[in-house]
C-alpha cells in the first residue's frame, strides 16, 4: 500500500506490548498499572489498524472502535474500584492490597 | 527517502521513547503525560495508515476523555511517587523484564518468519477508501448494528457501575 512495510508497524506494536507487560509487572502503583494496560490495548489497536489498512478492509477499524469503547468502560469501572480501595486502605500500592491472598 | 518514511521513523521513535519513559518515571503524573504523548504519536501513525476516523477518535477519546479521567483520579488520591522502582525486589523485576523480552522475541520471530505482507496485495485506493468515516459509519450501522448497541449498553452499565462503586458506603 505505502512505502512502509507492514512488518514495521507489527514490530512497533509488539515492542509497545512488551513495554506494557513490563510496566504491569514492575510498577507498584495501581493507577500506573492501569495506564500500562491502556498501552497494551493501544498496541493491539495499532496491529488491527495496520492490517485493516493493508487489506483495504474497514472491518478492522470498526473493531478498533469497539476496543476503544471497552477500554473506556474498563477505565471508568477500574478507577472507581481503585477509589473504593483507597477509601478503605488509604493506599494504592498493589503490594498492600492483598486481602484475597491466602 | 521520502517524507512518509521520515514521518514513520519520527512517530515510531516518539512512541517507543514515550512508552519506555512512561514505565520508568517514578512520578505517576509524569507517566500519564508520557502516555498522552504516546497516544498522539499513535494517532499520527493511524493517519499514515489512512485511518482518519480512528486517528481523530484516538485523540478525542483516549488522549482527551480517558487520560483526563486518569489525571483526575491521580489528583484526588494524591499518591506519592514510587522511588527506587528497580531497587526493591530486584529478582522479581529482572524476571519481569526477562518475560517481556521473551514475549517480544517470540512475536518478532513470528512476524519475521511468516512475513505477512507477502500474502496481501493491496491497492492504495482501496486503503484510502476504507479509512473514511463514511465507510466505517456504513459498516457500523448496517452489519455491526447489534455489537454497536451492545457497546452502548456496556457504556451505560459501566457508568452505573462506576457510580455505585464510588458511593460513600456500601449498603
């Protein structure tokens, strides 16, 4: 389609996904962990848009639209849960949120 | 070297650097700002891929709505910054980075050895056509009307859920 090969976009997307995984595993602040999940969702979106564009098929972009909807819903509910936890524990450090740990 | 490749390299570099900066800055607000920068770079990449509608929605919904929500929660909670991200619990951190490198190596291996672009022969005209708001709107309101309604219902449920969860007391 363009002068840029599809593989470049896929590699960029894979890199961003791995950075998101690293962030989820090393960060201790629950809100930053949430932001890393958004980063991973975005890297998946980049893959979808790249394939959609290279195939000349709009359905991939329709799917990206739904992914964004789910991400918005997830952010709203997740942040509400974080606020509720903060109200009880006065902390968002995920090492201290371990009430389900046996 | 034409303008398209230069733009791709600049935007990809911004995306990579801002994502790495996001997970290494100790202060959560600075992480959020780097994530917004990353979203803008991605929006530019979507424009390079002829996906105009998604590029605009990316800026409005992600960089606008979702990140403002994050920044509001950060402001309300006033969390202190995470010093020594890499100092404490070192074995776990090294393990985490090893896992991420493994994931990246695996995906990159698949991408290089399957070379997915050989299988597609796309035309520029088709690609430009597919990213317009007209095409996406037509698909969304004809073939995908049921998922579209479900997405609307999901957003309603999420709004009510967020309200219930952030009430002062659970009854």
